[in-house]
């Protein structure tokens, strides 16, 4: 997935003003939108007021693993506790590599040792933003499927699940204690509301909404 840089946002969180400025220059030189934050606390103060919100725009964070107050690892933990699945690239010193490995085990996208080559940083940001965009797209597809299924009545939902499992009307009628004619009517309503034409399409829709729906 190729995302135009101007549609994406890179957050830089580092307590070194010189590094923040150089990263802004580097990232903006290839078209990325950049926001600078002097500390983890500063980022958290504005986190909930960002426009667009973090979960509505492809983005990533360049995060210093060691800072004077709250560390990068602590910020990562806070974001996870808040349910914010941000793509994080840790910037580390040589002595911090073991910490960075631990951060990746906790969900970080990558880590880069200082001093770093410009192209290495640009490639890492591009990969992180691409993963962010893919995650957003998957979330949109899942929400659309959930919205379609939410339009069904409780009985239609019961029929839909059994249809998606490949059961014929006769068995569905027996399982639900209703007539085959009623099953047929509910089945038609399900297909019309969801804009589908087959049981296979219905099964895909239900699995997009909830991978465990047909267990």
C-alpha cells in the first residue's frame, strides 16, 4: 500500500532539541507531516486533542528510549494501556539495544541506533506508516461489516449465522423451531439488507466482523 507522505503524520518525541529539528528537516524534505514533542508528557497532553485523531490517519512515532523524565518505554506502556496502537520506532544509543529489543517484544515497530543514516530512518518511517495505513483499512472494513450485521433483527442474525455455516433451510427451521417458509423469508431479508447474493459472501462478511463468529 503506497500512501502519499502528505496524508501521513510522524510524531517525534525526544528531549534533544537539536535532534528534533534535524528530524523535522529530514522528514519534511520528503513530504511527511511532522509534529515535535519535547517529552513523553508533552505528547500525552496533546494526544487526545490531535486533529485528526491518532486512529484516523496513517501515522507513526519516533521515540527516544531514554529521556529525562518519562522514558520511551514508559510512554509505550501508557499508550498500550490506553488502547492506542501506534506504530513506534525507538531511537536508541548503543547501550540501549537490549531495551529496544524488549520494546519490540512489547509491540514496537522497529528500533534505530543513533547516530543513524538518513535513508535508514526514512525507510523505517515509510514501513511503519504503511503498516499503520493497513491497520486503519482493516479496522474500516471490520466496522463496515459490523454495521451491516447490526442492521439485522435478532432472528435474522440467528438465521444468518446458520446460513453462513452452510446449513439448508430445513435444518435451520428445525434448529430454530420455525417453518422453512419463515427461514426463507428471513434469509431473503438478510441478503437484501447486507447486499449479498450467496452464503459464501455472508460467511466472509461475518468473519470480517468477527473472526470467531462461525466457531
